[in-house]
C-alpha cells in the first residue's frame, strides 16, 4: 500500500537533518554553556554534553541509513522507539528545564520546548509506526513520492518552530539575544493573551507590572499578588506565539534579598 511507505523519505530527511545540525553545533562551539540548553545535553554533566549530542547524531544517522537501504525491522522499530523516547525527553525537559530547547536540529532548536515540538515528535513516531510494515526501502519510496508524503510534509512544517527562527535569522542576521526585541507594550500584550496569564490573572493585585527587564531572549514582568509575593512572568521574544513561563517568589524565598531592587527597563 502506498500509504505505508509514503512517510519513509520524510523520516530519512528529518533524521539526516538532525544529524548534520547536531554535528555543526558541536563543531562550531557556540556561546559558552550553550550546549547546556539543548536537548540531550541538558540531562548530562558538562564534560559529556558534546559527546551526548554526537551519540544522538550517530544514532539518527544509523537509523536513516537503515531506512534508506533496507527493510529490516530493527531499523523500522528502532525509529519508532527513537521518536517515542524523544517525546518522553521533551516532556521531561518542559517540566524540569522550561528554559531549555529541544536541540532536535542543534542550535537552531534553542527555543524553549513547546507543544509544537512535542507534537512533531508524536507525529514522527506515528509516521515511523505506519512505515514499519512498508514492503520497500526508503530509496524506492523516495523514487515514487505520493500525495501522502506531501500531507506529512505540511504537518511537520506546521509543527516546526525552527522555520520561524530561520526566517528571523535571515531577516535580522543575528541571534535572538542580540536582536532588538518587540516593544515592551507588544510583549505585554502577548503575555496578556497567553493561557499562562489567564490561569494566574486572578491571583494578581493589579494588572500592571511594577517592574520589567530583559535578559537574553526573555522579557520579564514582575507583579504583586494578594499575599504581597512577587509573581514574575517570562515571555520569550521570538516567534508569533511566544512561550510564557511564570514563577512566584515569596518573601521567605528571597533570603538574602529582604527588599526587591527595581531593575530599569
């Protein structure tokens, strides 16, 4: 059936792109500590971060080659397991390290893990599952593309925040932390349209922040809640639907900071 092998070319391309991007990220070095904010590297000690990305890249390349030239179940089921495990890792990153990127395509995937990145790995796991029973190799499937492949491509494109990041880099030719971000009022409007804001708005003593500042790719807004604690929202400055995080800092948590020192915007 054409539908069974239709997604094999897409899976191979995604795996190869992931391999190349991770190798380039490691070889280029990047900013100090940049690897500690990317996918698998987040979960290991500093000296093992680069090897962890390279091991992941080698695994992706092996799966891609296996899918391309053979129909062996080892590579088919291995691809399903890889994307299923990737989904679990992204869920853990979103829970434990909300500031970290998925690292799926190296440094380009440095934006915090969102629902789109997770949805993409779920979709890829599903595509890999369908391809398990494909009677042909990836090479043969690529030589006879179908409309099913086009549908899969559209789905992956819609679930890939890296496309927006690449467009921004072409337009601005500078990393997010070096670009001039949206106006403060624009970022505040984006915050107020987010689900995170709606979930916590009732806790705030006022809808207007008493302080705001920027750090790298994030803009922070500080509010007071009814218990006189600090409620700090962080809005990522890249993307049309930016990631929003929230934290409550009580007076007891401040410890050595008995008074909050305002930071100039």
